[in-house]
RNA sequence: GCCCCCGUAGCUCAGUGGACAGAGCGACGGCCUUCUAAGCCGUUGGUCGCAGGUUCGAAUCCUGCCGGGGGCGCCA
C-alpha cells in the first residue's frame, strides 16, 4: 500500500468537492493549494479553492466556501472533525484523531522508502559536476560544486530518476603541455615558463613523479595528470562523492573517427557552421549568443569549445532525457554559448539545464576571506574538510540555495553544540536511537505493529510531528524538481526542531494510557528514519550516538 | 556598453500569488531529583532596496530606477 498518501487523499477530496460545486470545467480552471497554515487556529490544512472558484461560479467567495466546505465534510467523513470558512474565503480543515493515527501508519508502512520513488515520468538524467581542472588542486568552490552536484544526484535518484554522475576531465589542449613544462622546470630547479603553473603543488609533483627532469614533456604531463586525478578521486570519495563516469576530453579527439569530427559533420549537415578568415565558426548567434564562436582556428587547431560540441554529441547519443551541468560562478559567461551549442546539434532547449553555483566566502573570527586564486588565498577542499569535517562542510555548503553566495562560518561549523545546525539535527537522530535502546528492540517492534491504538487525546506536539513527517514527500519532490537540495537541509532542521518539541512535551518510554507509549515509539521511529533519509540525501552522516 | 546573480531582522539566509513575513546566529533573561543539559524555553528585533503597475489579495508577477557581486579572447 502507501501509493496514495494522506496528503494526496486530501487533495483529491478538495478537487472532487470543487468539481461538485463548479463542475469539471470550473475545477480544471482552478488549481487550489493545500497548505499547512502558519497559525494554529487555522486548522491542520487550509485550501484557497473557494476563492479561485468564486469567479467561475459567479458567487461571493465565502458562499462558495460554504458549499465546497460541506462537500468536503461529507467526502472526508470521519477523517475530518470540522471545516471552517475563514477570512476572505479560506477553508480550514481540522482533522481527526483517526486521520492522524492512520497517517502515521502510512508513513511506517512505506518503511525506509518513505518519501521517495514517485517521479512521473522517471527520466534518465546526467549530472555533470565538479569537473575541476586536473592541473590544479580543488578548492572550497569546488567543494560547493561537489556537494551540490552529489546531493542533487542523490535526491533525483531517490525521487525515482535514473542518474549518472559525471566528471569531465580537461586533459586536452595547450594547458596540458604547459603543465608538463612547469613540472619539468621545477624538477630541473628552474622557474616554470611564461603562463605556466607557479604554485607549490607543482614542485611537490616534480618530486613525486619518476624522473621528470629527463623524460618527454608530454609523458611528464600525463603522469602529472594521472597523479592529480587519482588524488581528486580520493578527495571526492572522502567527501562522500562517487563519480560514475570520468570522461576524458582527449578521448573526444582520439581514434579513427573522433567525436569532435563527427560533431563538425553533423553541424555541417544542419547548416550551423561556416568558414571565415580561415577558421570554422558555429552560428551560436542564431541561438541567443552575443556572437558566433570559433570551433577550429585558422591554424587547424580545435578550440576548447570544439570539445564541448563533441562532448554534447556524445552525451546525446548515450540517450539521456536531461543533461544537467553544474558550473562555477566564473563560468556563467559560457551559458549562452553552451545553450546555443546544444540547440545547434538539434537538442530541445528544455533538455539542457545549466546550474550556476555562486561563490563561497570563508569566514573565520568574523573575517571574510575569498576563494580567489589570484590573491592566492584559496583554501583547498582537503583543508576545508580537515578543518571542519565532511558532515559540517557538506551541510554548510548545501543549506543555501545554489544561486546565492555563501558565507561559510568556520568557527560555527566546528562548534559541537546546538548552535551548529548540523550538530543539532544529528543530535535529534542520536537522541531517538537512545530512546529506542531504552525501550528495547522487542518493545519497539511491538509498538510498530500497534501504532494506531492510541486511545487518548493526541497531544498537539504529536499532531504537529505527524504533519511534519507527512510533508517530507513534497519536500523531496520540490527539492528534486527545482534542483534545490537546500530545501532538504531546511526540512531536516525543522523536523529536528519539531521532534525536539515533541520530546520535551511527551514522555515516550513509560508513557501512561492505552497505546500511548506504542504510538510515541512508532512516531519516534518514523522521525528517526526520516531524519536519517534527509541527512543521507545531503551526504551527511546520521550517528546513533554522539 | 551588453549579459548573469543578489538586495527580506544587527549578521547569514529561507520563503517563485494567499490570512499577523520565518529560521539559524548574535544580544538579553530563565531552566539540570525526569528517555542525551553536546539540551530546552522565553524576550528582543523587519518601510521585504526605491517608485509605479497587474490582482479580491504581491516579498513573490510586470516595468523603470538605485546599490552590491560576477562575466564578456581564434585561452583552457
């Protein structure tokens, strides 16, 4: 069971009541909301259906509300205690004891799958993220990109989509040679060449590699890239990120019939390219870009953009329904040309989503430091994790919307107290584990079987907690559909607060009254599972003890 | 000049048409014979940048302006 959620049932009832008052046509024209009112006196749920139907029916909103309300009352039967008309025509639903206990039973029956698996239609989604340049270490900006891309992938997968996590390796082009030259120069005790890589890690690479002073430059470059990539893989893994496909840019240029060449041929067929000044241009301006872009220089060399075309062609041929690209803030100038590139290859603009991450500022002792490489102040992803741990790093990077800049307070993130939100949420989870241990596994199992037997009046904290648990499915849907993992973080914090209020007001183990202890144990188990799932979707741990 | 993001409480930010705008931090004041005090409660605090418009209803949608950040190579 569990296919129809208690919320979905309420929605269906609102739809049916609307139809019976305004007809099928009227119902179709209104899309009523069903929301949890902020104010307690406004019931468990409220709908604006009557206000939307009023102009269709041609009657005052409150009159329509009376009619819809009485329909709702008879449709919902014993699930509802009363329906009130309020304000300009809101309908406030006050739900019964039976509805609340049945709702908890629904949550429990769904088990650990609760809240997921409902995407319609399910899509094959490619999420490309991080794609850090392998010629340098990853910094805190990449950490945000990694945390976001990974959490998004987790959420989309939980929602029921088929997800591939992909990392694009920039292992082609003149920068690779420069990288090799820089390592070699350091190995020989010299300065890197003009435009080369100056930073300390290059010196360290020169020592770690086998005899770079005397080998071929490209061999040195490749060995350097391989080592850097291996380190990135390890860093990401430690950060909780597993990449499914490591895609080499160079591979797009290799072989008898390189993908880039195939892309050129395809674009030519579609009439998207032309020759001018000896170069091959793509008509990106025909698809919203400021100007056309070069694919092949007059020298015969391919531009970086040529690789992008080959890469997109490859992704399209792999059959994804959606391509998501998680890009750093410094790449937003590429959005238009990437879109244009995708459309040039015949893609539907809706199937490519470019998600731009805004910057991260680290704040320590009230001082803000930037991630700017230019100023040489950037903190590596490894440093950040070493400083505050994976859980805090991921939480703090994920709790804000991706399109707003983040101030990451290092001191707060390290705080092992309730002032630190990630700690607070984990603590609530651990607290439930402690309660379960006190009750004993056998007692908990029995409680789950008789969760609906609560015979007394429900405490307001119990009612509130049931409704907070019910909201999880919609939160997951919103987080997935709007590419917004931060909603899960906000939800997790609210659920932890709601559980904590329940814990304060309602004794669990040893509670008096028929079925009360069982109900509260079951409610605790459902809360624990949902907290654990929320944290997992963010890639944050859910410890049983702290 | 053109383009993108942002402007909501002292600070960092939620809130993509509904009822008195929310959270965390900060500040101030309380709470340990009680399932984790690594905790809990309360108080404080806002012309939702500004001006128009659409709507029964706007932080939310539209237009203009102001302020902050970023991007605009036949580099990768």
